[in-house]
C-alpha cells in the first residue's frame, strides 16, 4: 500500500498546501504521516492510497504527484507524474486521527 497526504503549510508559496508521499505500508503495519497535533494546523486534510493489486482509496479532489517519494509545495513539479483524486478528511479539531485502509473483497 502506498499513501500520500496534503495539509496546510503557511510556509508554502504561492498556495499554502504541502504534499507528502509515498509511505509504503505493509498489511498489518502502521505509519505516522504527520507527527504533530492536527487541531493546531487545519481542519481539512487530503489523502490518497493505492495497493499493488490496483485497489485505490481515491476521491474527487484532483492532484498531480510524482511516482517517487516527495515532500513539496505546489510550485514544485516533477516528471514523470500521475494524476490522482484525493479524499477529504475533516478532523474537526481532533488532535490526532487514524485511517484504516481495508481492501474490498
């Protein structure tokens, strides 16, 4: 499983959103994608995941991301890259959050 996130980062210019990925997560394993308190950063987060069997956890929010590991602001580009659709996560003031990715049969 490969996972990426997008979150508010006011140090990013021209748009204040940072994108990070790809965490490779084995079945039964967990990873910390952001180690700070979510409540002090922003309410909405975005994420996308895919598995080697072509399963995807996608949504309606488009993004262009590289195939390799990345940590960047929107003014960074990479070639080659792929278009994905991210899901929105509303943490609504929670300090931390866990997402369980369970493949459908």
